[in-house]
């Protein structure tokens, strides 16, 4: 069994990621469950230019898209609320939308770069308080020290450093995750050697599988856009011969089921 905690749909930022690709890839590569957010919630592009108004989608529109996906495949898909702290608020409408659909929603998702707001800023806090109110983990792309500060400030809420510091050697993320009981990492674009280092430092319970599927197309789990072998193949194959069976199961699905509240 595999739970992928980091999956997207949407048409934004030069990516077209469809529900059909998600389901195809899950079936082909043996993924049992995916937590999905909509990248249509992005507020700024890769150059930190505001997304033109005609392409903007509200956070509730984006949430509704992933909820409808989850309703079609309730045993396979859960939703994450991708919030938009630059343009929107954690208002009554968002609270109501989460309350009415709580059984489908498993996380509150931030992308501080594409919201052009530091994660440890005041604008982020009302959304973290929403997550705390509903007992939802907060998943966020990583400026590691900023995530650490907020996890320390909100000890009742679980925080996930997705990517564990994308494009780095992951050492800062490993060190910080090891210091707080409510701080976790996921494996999205993280080399296996870094995941093993985190397990040695913080324990097997502090990390779970994530991928960004289908960011490189419907076969993201197999190869990148250039046709090179995906690092996720190492998670699916070589890693199961390095970890004990119990630890491998924790990494690939049991930890995620526990932290995100997914029924096995």
C-alpha cells in the first residue's frame, strides 16, 4: 500500500494536471490513496508576477474542485485546501466550506512563494488557526526556518515541510524536523539518501511519501519529462531492501494515515 501525500490537479503556471492523469498513475503504479490540492490557487507566477485576474480562482473554487474529485473516488482521493493569503482571508465562508466537507479534507496547504508572502508572516496565521480549529495538518513548501518558527509557535498543529528544502542538500530541514515533535517531512523530490538521514536523526515516524504527481506527466512515478528514471522508482524498489518491512510501511503509508487521518 502507498499513500501519496502531495498530488495536484489544475491548469496554472504552465502545468496542465488532470484528474484522469492522477487516477491513471495511481492505478498503474500501485498508489492506494492521494491527497490532492489545486494549483489553480496560485496567486503569483514563477517570476513573482501576479497571476492575471482572468486566470485567478478563489480558494473556495479550488477547494470545491478537489472535493468533487474526492467525492468521485472517496476511497482513493482526499482534498487539501490550498489557501491564498495574499488575496483572501480565512473568513467565515472558508470555515463553512471546510466544516461542510471536513470528511474529505485532510490538510491545509500553503505555497508561500506563489502567494508572495513569507510563511512566518501575520497573513499566514489566520489560516494556521483554521487548520488548528479543524485538527488539520499544515503542509507548506519550504523556507525551512520559517516553517520551524511557526511549528514552534503552534505546537498543537502538525506541520509538514514538503520537499524538505527544495534544491538543497536537505540538511537544514533534517536538523529542524528533528527538533520539534509536531514537524514532519515528505519525500517530494527528496533523494533517498536524505530521507534515510532524516530517519536516522528524527525517527521513522517523522516522514512520509509525497511526489508532486503528475507534475511530470501521467508517468511521473516512472520518469521525468526528459525520460530519465524518476527518483520515486528508488522509493518503490531499492528502498524496500534497505528499510525493515515495518519501517517501509510506515514511510509509504502508515505515517500518512496517522497524521492525516486516512482510514486504511
